[in-house]
C-alpha cells in the first residue's frame, strides 16, 4: 500500500542493510537468559514511545526484552497491573514478527511472552535499579516512558525502533482501503476533545516557570489557519480527533467551517461499509493507530504540537522527509 511505502524506503537507510538481509531469530537458551519486562502507559503514541524507552532500557543493561501487552484505552492515568484498561496483544496493532527481526538487527533480542516465565516470577524493580540486578534472571519495571534521558548518540537506535513498529495486517487492511480510494490527501489532527480542554487547563497552570500558552492556540480559528500552510483546496483533507468526546463549542464550529474550503473527510466515512462497521466498534487506541498510520501517508500533515500524537507524527514524518507542521504556534 502507498501508505506503507514511506517505511519501505526508510528502513534500509537506518538499518544499513538491504531489506532482504534480515537475520533469522536465533535459538535461545531460556534457562540461562536474562529478560526485562515492562508496561506501556497512556494513549497510542505514548505507548509507542513507551516501547522505545523499554527497548533502550533493555539494550543498556544487555537484557532480552519481552514484547509488552498494549492498552485498549489509554485515558486511564494508571498503568501496568493497576490499569483499568483492557489489554490487547502487541500483534493486534503491530507486525510483531517484523519488529522482532528488526530489533535483532539493532542488537536487541525481543521475545514473546508465551515462551517465558509468567509475570509473577519476575522481580519488580525501577528503571534506576536495573544495573544493580545483574544477577537476577527476570526483572520487570513499570512504564519507562520519560523516566530517563535518551542520549543523542542513541538517536539512530530510536528511529530504528520507531521504523520497525509497522502496522499489523489487521491495521494495514484499513490503510489499504484509504490509499486505494484516495491516492493523495492531507491530514489535520485536532485536539479539541473535552478531556483535552481539561488537560490544557492543568498543563498551562503548572508552577514550573515555563510559558505554556499554546495548548489550544488557533484551534478556534483552524479554518483561517490551514490555508496559510499551503493546503490545496482541491486535495481531500482528513480531519480527525476523538469525535465521541467533542462537544458543541467554538472549536467544533471552526471545524464545520472547514467544509466551506476543503473536501473534508473522516476515516470512518471513507471505508467500505463492512469495514466501517468493524471500525466503529474498535477500541480507542486501535482507531488511534489507524489514524496515526494514515496520517503518516498524507502529503501534508498538521497538528497540535502539545499533543504527543501530533508531536511524534511531526518527528517521524520529518525524519522521513515528509512535510509536517504545527498549527498552534
């Protein structure tokens, strides 16, 4: 699919080998291996970043890393065993076999949970105690997201991990439907949900002497802002947010005005009927994953840089040489 072509170009560049030169998974002596298990936390992109942090944590302490389960609704502020969110398999969202092969090329051995001891046999630890547990075979840590600083020298590894996180076949089916019907489109990701409005109040009032005044900037005039970024009026424009949590306010009014200039599309309404019925009942983070990968395939992408979803998209797209911007200043 055209949406996935951007990754096919990028992977050889960051891994230094042609796509066909992928090592086979080695035989592992499970009785003598040291492993690291970690949780993910929050929404789709924070879970995506949690995987990056978990892989690098394992790489630093020379442990094999266990593929984590993912959360189906990351709005729950807790994580790990204390999370109330239902779990999904890593392979529901990502191509697990491809990811394991690519990580092996990056000198990180990734193992599936089903070949390892159960969770209760793991010794709980914190990210900062790992170096002192070299004699312990199996260690688990809470969600490692933002719990340590990534080194500049680790940037190639970070992008190798991100580039290896390709969509599962189930997710790819939705991307293929979009790319077949729309060979070219642009993408606007908005954060105007009710929970985002509440988040902005808290985020902008943090007492850390950092100016935080752009959480909702331009959201109420998004129809006036988009044309300034060279979005062509004849190109279909996907406008996405978590619509179930969007109220009738000045922000949704601005979205409605976009229809006066652009052929606005929504993912749910751009799928074949049978696929749409399945999409409509997918968990929140599965729909976020579909939205993320469709946005990766857009000619132009613009979003709110305060949102991890848009910020990571901007970073990943720019790394691959694709036009991306933020609308919130």
